[in-house]
C-alpha cells in the first residue's frame, strides 16, 4: 500500500526518495511523481510506474534557483525569469552541464527542463532530500493529470512509496514550458504564464504550438504523445450554441454520454450526466482535469461533449489540454452517428 504523507512526514518521504523510491508531491498546478533525478534506477522506476515512453523527457523539480546551477547553465534570461516567476508555474529548458544528469531524465538530449514549484511542502521535501527530483504528472501516462492526492492513488497506489498530500491544487493545469535554448525563445506548452508576461523580459516569444515527428525526440512533455485522455471519447463543441444539436446527435449514437461544460450550459441539459466547469475560463481551466477524471469514475459514460472557449491568452492552456484529450475531434453538423 502507498502511504499518504503529511507535513510531519516529510523526513520520512525524503528518506524514501534517497533510497530510490517514488514519492508523489503537490505543486500549485498538478501533482508530480518524484524520484531522485541523480539516481538512474529511480528515474527508470518513474517510466515504469507511469507506463511512459522512454524518449519523453522529465521535468527536473528543484528547491530553489541555486540548485539549477549544479546541473545546467543559467543564462541571463533564465536568471531574470527565475527572479520574476519562481517559485511558480514556469518551466525552463536549459542546456545541461556534461555528466550531471542521466540521459533517462533528458530523453537523450543535452537539454533539460527545470521547475521550482510554488508549494512550500514540496520545496521543503526537495531541500530535505538534498537532490532535485524528476516531476512528471503523477498519473498513468496518457490519462488526465492529477489535481488531488486521491487522483494519484487511483492511478499509482501500490506502485509508489506514497504521496505528500496538500489538498487540491490551485491552478489545475501544468506549468508553462519555455525553451531558452532557441532564438527566439519558444513556448512548448502553454500554461498559467503567457506570452504577454514573458515578452517584457525575453523580447519576442514564439508561441505557436510545437509538435514533433514520429522519429524525433521531444524537448518537453506533451509534444509527441497523446495526453489527458479519459476512457470515454471526448468531442469538443466549439460554439456553446451548438450544444442542443450536439446533444441530439449524441442521443442518436446510442451511447451513454455526458457533458463537460460551464453551469449555464449544464442547466439546459439537467437530465444528462454532467461535470461543472464553473462560470468562466478561469474556473474551467482549474477544473478541466478533475472533470475528465470524474467521467473515468462513471465507466458507463463512453462519450463526453466538452465545451470549447474562443481563442485568447487565457484559454490557451485549457484548449491545448482539451484538444489533446479529444484527439482533436470536434463536433460537426451532420456528423455520422457511428463515428466512434
């Protein structure tokens, strides 16, 4: 059985990390799956526990900015971002120092992603362990990221030593990832910190969504493999006004379906199983992963109609995760009822 650690148990959790065991930990975004980033065998256990492809690199989570300097080159731009946004939901890709990190951490690259989370318990855990820890989301690979300790244990109980429980996360989607090894710097994964906040420090930023080919090694998580998918097929409804016809289409499929949307939409379809995304894009972003996981607890639901939000800097992270969860499937008028 995996243990549920609390603040008083941090020395015990840190000792487990030092022994090469896996400990899940909270951040302000989602829960991460921790292992000693300097221990090759421990890092290998992360890939095994998650069922994660070995060329999908891992984020290195640190107690403070000074810890990064032991493993990577901190450029002036990186130092400015650290001073401005750390601790916080920003991950930076930097060139690593030779021989300091296992290729299992970097996915075979000479770069690595570094993050200093805005969670005091986790920073204390890392400082107590005295080593950086890898920190992919603490879930089965491809499934929605966990925003509570219960989500972690649902996926990984028995596979990890335990989880440091600090309640629900605040942000609800993972950190922004910015690549500082290219010119201009590129956002590889949108998150809570957007281009408008980065550009005053970095200058122009490439914010186009980047993907890699089948035979390329991704620099950051989420660039190559399917992510965030519940067991049910998610269908994105682009316009709130399309929900009545989308619901009629879903009825004709013969499948049990549900709705993932804000309260005004759910109120119109009270007879349909639904999960509330609150009132606006901010609450929707926070609750998206919890909603996707809720439908996994209702296996009779095999189809989910999910609300899209129009493009804006606020909606970038939400739409990035939603489209990945759906495999980019959108509701279309006159869509065949046997599409899935």
